[in-house]
C-alpha cells in the first residue's frame, strides 16, 4: 500500500475574486490617501475566499475524473474501480494519497499537476503535525515535533514532567480547605 503526499503551489495566488474584497493599504503606500482602502483584484493567500475557490475547483476536477466524495468527510475522495482503491484527502494546500495501485496514484498525480502545478513530496513523512515513520512491519505516528512547538510557544520547554498535571497540594478529608482550581 502506498501513502504519498503532494502540495499545490501558488494556485491560490492567481485566482480572480468573485466578490468585492477590500483591505487597508499597506504601510508606505504613496498613492493611497489616508482613510482610503484597496480593492483586491486577485486572491491573497490566507483569504477565506482563496481556500473556498481552491476546494471548489479541486472537488469539481476529482468528481469529473470518477472520484466520489465521502458524505462523512467532504475533504475525502475515493476511487474504487478496476480492483483498486485510491483515497485522496485534501487539507488546505496538502493532499494525502493512499492506495493499492501505484500506477493509478501516479496517473492522478500527473493529472493534478497539469491543473494545479503540485509539488510531489513522495512518501508520507509529515501531515497535519503528525510525523509518520514506517518499516516493512509497522507504521508509527507521533506528534513529538508539535508537542515541542507547543511547549516552546508556552515557554515551558524546560519544565519538569509530572504524572498528574495539577498543583501538588496536600489534601485531607478533615480540617483542610476545599481544593479549588
């Protein structure tokens, strides 16, 4: 079974907007008067319209090539024809491909590349903060990198581990103040 990842490149940056979107002028803009705003002609990365447009185009493409969209998770598309099963999971600009037919995986990657100019990341190593390692006998998934990033952001990287994540207070059934947190 193959599990691979691809990422689309720059498609979001070239889409035209279907609705009016305005933004505050960037600093040091010389042609904008105080109080004026800029009307965007094209999608900027990070706009909610960008991902909606991207997903609409991706969905249309996959449905037209024979994939069916899962009713439980709309970002999951499945092609189970000709004795093979290929699953495609899309999350923002990452796509995870899993299947038992390497040739069909290569075909869909080539088709995606023609339309979206994807970057093929090959075998799955990282996806949504999960690190994936594999051998012939096992697949291991962990979030060590993500956990370390959270601890670093919270300033707790050098903290001491504890079995119970509460304040170590002395508790007694008689004569003590009720414990609150």
